[in-house]
């Protein structure tokens, strides 16, 4: 197999897996750029050296590029602050009560997600936490995309009701009856 066919065919075969791994690190907007850069770098590297496991090499390259991207973004965000800017951010810090409230709401949300029916929870977490598309979830779980849409809508509704009830001090079932 030629170098071009080797890397290209392996890239196409594991592209979805690479995209999910990269998406967990950088988010959806930068995935395509990182995957393309991983392909180009891997293709160039194969021309210079013998690569024993091209799939692992592609995955590692994509992961490293994603981590570098996050590192550069963090540096751009924090690296250019001078002392005057730092004082501005320290004075404008989020109040402790707001931080506590945000943590409380996050815990309530986690409890709400945990209370979802099993299949609904799987679909909801794959979509909302891991950023998987409806098509990816359908393939992974072997269910129709319309079912996925229904599970996500049901998950949102049940989480909202659970959080409303928790905010009022009611159990989730009582919150549904009072809403």
C-alpha cells in the first residue's frame, strides 16, 4: 500500500473516533481544523519515517494538537495581562455567594440527570455532555434519530421539572404535579 493510501484510508476509517476524542478537549468549532492538521502532519511524518501503527499515530497527533490548541488559547487569555488588568479582574471577582449558588445549581442538575430513565439518560448525556450528534448516537445505541430527539426533549423537560422542584424544596414527582 502506498503512503498516501495508507494514511488516507486509516484517517477515513478512524475519523469519527478522532473527532470525538478531539471534541472532548476543544469543543466543536475547532475539531475540523485539528483533524486536517493531524492528517497533514501524519502524512508528512510517514514520508520521513516508518510508522508502525498509523492509527495510533494519527490519534496521538490529533490529541496532541488539541491539547496544544487549548494551551495556546489559555495563554492568549491569561498571558497578555499586565498588572493593571489583573487588578481589574481581582476587584471584579465573582462573589462567594454567587459561586456557592452556581455549585448548588450544578449539583441539582447532576441529580436531575441521574434521575432520568436509563435510555433517556444515556441519550441526554451523549448529546449534552459528550457533544455527539443525533446520527452518532443513533449508530452507537441502535435507535432511530426521532427517538433520540424525543429522549433529549424529555430529558430537558424532566431536568427542568426536577430542578424547579428542588428549588422549591419539593420532590421531583410533586414538582411535576404543581407545574
